C-alpha cells in the first residue's frame, strides 16, 4: 500500500556559509531525517533549492589548497581540479559534490540528489 509523501521545498541562502556545515544541513533535509516518519529504506525527503552558491566559504586555507580527485579506472586516468577552478567553472558543483558524498551509497542516492537544485 503506497502512501502519499508530503514533500516541501526548502530555500537556503549559501552566502557566507561554510561548505561542510551547509552540506550536512542539506543532506539531512534531502533524506528526510528531520521528519518523524523517517525510515532508512524509504525516500521521504524534501526538495532543497540553494541560492548564491558562488558566495560560499571554506575555513582556513582550503579555498586555495582543496583538490577534487576522481579516477576513471584506466591507467593514467586520475583527474584533479582545484576548488578555486571548480567554483570558477561551476559555482554549484562543490555543494552538489559535498552533499552527494554525504548521502548513503545505495540505490536511493541518485533519486535523492535529484531533488537538490543549486543556483549561482
């Protein structure tokens, strides 16, 4: 028996907020952990719209030193990009990647991240 899920839209202003703390708050809302009906095997989360993604901050010297890496699986397939270069190209990608890595690595991960919208 399927029940109707009541999904709300949360708007969050990212200006002058720390990346990790903001990503934690977003991940909790996306998963639905703030609701009394939370269950690990169900997708009960809400929608999140993040504004001013280009104005987010990092603590310390991470803005210049932070490096994002991923590997294709092939020899020589390591791809690296600095945080400052990533934000210059795609301001919202750093937030999306931080939230995605905080979500559980299971079949619900991709359906949950689709409810996140990040704007400049």
